[in-house]
């Protein structure tokens, strides 16, 4: 299972009871925080996100509405006695800001905080369950998107075919791991004849603040669920471009070019009180589209 | 009129739907912001505080729960097109933090931001209506309290006595300004015989995070309304001392020593869900006591 919970769906100026950007991605076990606007820790309490289960935080860029809540969250980890390590992936300029803030408070992090400066595209984190990688998007300052991909799941043994070929159950783990089977007469039976594909690995892409930029569609090609910012509607596309943002229609084009399964829109300008218009505009170009709602969880695939 | 509206009454770890410290003091016309914990701008929206009317911000010290919301508020001023100057009074270490944050965003303040580093006790701001001064409190890092005092109000003309003495109405402004009156026969009539004292000037003191420290009572002597932190109840006074905080009982002692009119308690530890116990404990020592409630406004005098 791969899913994302929205904690903030608004752009920088908080309004209409919407909050600046923050999302929690889960692989079913662990939590990954993506961006951390002001008030994120309060939103976590409201939506019952167990912040202690977050081990990795990804900050797309250093506009305040994407990270002003981080120092408060780190401070709360300190106060609540966190000892588990925390991995922080962010533009390098964040480190001296955090350092100065801790120094001004005559304080320090009481848990291991590993700062990974974002410098080039590629894999940031990988384990047996998931790979997280970064790709560039185009904003006024260096800005990153993040792609979460479940690892390929092991194939499943087909019990009927395995029985027929005389595979002993103790060989099942080897079948799952991809080995062929040599039967009693010395014949090799190809693994694919005895197994079925495992559940499909899911993927989620977070396309942070960006201009309409078609290379993004290449980075997130075939993703199950793509979040793309849609600060404005398309009648404001000149303002969007001037501010290095996208429109709902442009987000839909990226989703279509990427062959994505489903599109999530967010980062709405405070000028819009109603959000359905974003979905309406995008759906003409890409029908599988939803508007991010704070507190809602969206499954990838 | 001098009054304070509470936007956050909790200590650092947000809980029980309580927020970190922020207060808005008003002299009836302008707004002064005192401390600015994370989420203050959201609380301002919730409680319909017109943030554009804030011209002066006072930050007591650089523990995060007293200033992490400041950069977001300043950023929102930028986004909403503020042009009026803003005066910021804070420990000097705040300036490079703000500078780095603006630099990382490739941004700058679009309005005049005057940074006044807090260095010594005394008057910070003064005009015809109010004086704001700073005094030291005792915390783990440099920390300041703030005293808001209305200017003495002009005396009021006593119409009966003025008529009796033959004072012409065009002389009333001079009477209000304190002049004596010379009557037609050349006699000087003392101002005090023709006027009554004006309304009493009110005062409010904000005693930020501090140990129990009796000199504070001298700084706020005779104040109408005193806010004093009360992070713990008195059975936790050792923990309070170790963390440079006070108990409700200690806050009450300061209010009594100061001869204050009324005491407000705040900055409650997240370990307490119910707050009435703070009032109960303090009232044994100082009966005119209230517990800060978020969104509530308290009048000085």
C-alpha cells in the first residue's frame, strides 16, 4: 500500500481554513513527510498522524510555505524525547538556518538528525520496500520533486502448476525468489511457468511548485498517482508563469503526458475560495483528477 | 482602553488544542503583537485580528515557541502587499536568522522593517498615547518582559467651577493642558480648583518565561493587569526551577508583591489538560486571578 495524506493544500497566504503545503506519504508501515509549512505539527495532531513514525522528511524548496513548520516540529521531537534518527533531505541552505535557530535557543537536537543536502537528481533513499528519488522542477529558486516507488513485489507461486510439476513446498521460497525448478528427471522448468506476477509495485510522484515544464512528465512516466501544483486556473496562466507556478489545465497536461493513473491538484491560491473549479478545468484534459482536501488520504493505484 | 487578546496560552509542545505564545495588545486604536509562536497568523484569522493594524512586534526571547510564527507572518505581509513600516523589537540574534531565511527564498521585505535589537532595559517606544518599555526576566537565555503604560490622561474641566470663576469656554483647552486661570480682577486660580483628574492611565505587563524572580514585582509595581507565566503547578516547582519556569503560586506571589490589579496566567505545560487548577492554586495567594483562554480579551483596569 502506498498512500498520501494531505495536511495543507493552500499556497503561501493561509486562508479559507486551508494551510500551507505538507503531505504524509506512507508505505503502509512508515511515514514520510513531504514539505512542512507553518502549522504542520498542529495539522498532524488534528488528523491523528503519529509524528513519531516519521523517519524521513523531504523539503522541496525554501519558500517559507514549504518549510516554516519544520523547526517547530524538530523542536517538538526534542521536547517529547525522541531518540530515533531522523533523515532530512533539503536544499543545502536550510542547514545554517536550523543551526542558527538552535544556537539562538542555546539548544541542540537530542536525536541524530542526518541532513542530506539536495544537490542532484537521483535516488535519495532505498530499502526493501521503497525507493525515493528526487527530480528537478522549475521554480524561482532551486526546487525538487520526489518520486516514491514501491520495490517490485516477489512473484507468487501458482499452487496448481507447482503441484503438477512435483515442486516440494520447501522449494516455494526459492520459486518466489525467481529460481527455476529442476524436476526429478533433471528437466529445468522455467520460473515463469510455476509462478504468477506479484502485486504491482505502486508509485506516487510529488511535483512541487513549478512552471509548466514537460520534462517533469518524463520523470514521473507511468506513475500511479501524481500530485502536481495548480496554484491558478488557466485564465491566470500569465500570472502563473510570472510567479513560476502552474494552472490546473497545465497540471492535467503533465499528467496526460506522463500516462499517470490519477492526478491530485493542490497549492491553491488564496484568491480561490471554492476548489471544484480546479477539478472541472483539469478534467477536460485528464478525467482522473481530484482536488486535494486537507485530512484526506489518497491511495496510489 | 488597554486590553490584551490571547492567541496562544500553551508552552512549547502544542496540545489540547492550545497554541504556543502570542498576544495582541491594543490601546484602542493600534495593535501591538507580543511574541509570535508557530501558527500565530492562523490564530489571527480565527479570532479576527486585523494583522495589518500591527505596527510593532515585541519578541521576548528566542525559544521557538515564542517566535517560530514570525517569519510566516512577515512573509504574509509581503504577499498581501503591505507597505506600512513595521517595528520589530527582539534579541539581536533574530536578525541573521530572518536574513538567512529571506536569502534562501531569494526574497526581501517589500515594506520597511525596522529591527530594534533588545539590549538594555528601558523605553522601547513612546508616543502621545502609550509607552512600551522592556525589563529583564530570568530564563535560560536572555529574556524580556514588556510593560505597556497609557500616557497620563489630561484633566477634565469642571463646568460648574469654571462657570463660577468666569472662565470663558475658549480657555478650556488651556485648562485641560494644566494652566492656571487669571480672572478679570487679576487673581490666579489654581488649575486643580477648576479641573478634575482625567481618566486613570492603565497599564499591562507581560512577564515572559521566567524563574520566580522578585525584582520583576518592582518593574511592574502597581500595574493594572499583569500576565505572568505559570508553566507548572507548585508541586512541580523543582522541575519549574530546573527549566527556568514558574508555578501558578509563584506567579501569584509576584502579582501580590507588585500590588497588581489583576493577574493573568499562561504558558501552561502540555501535561495539564484542565486549566482551572492553575486559577485555584494562585487564588489562595492572589484572588484576582484568571487563566488565559485563547481568543479571550482581558481589559487592563
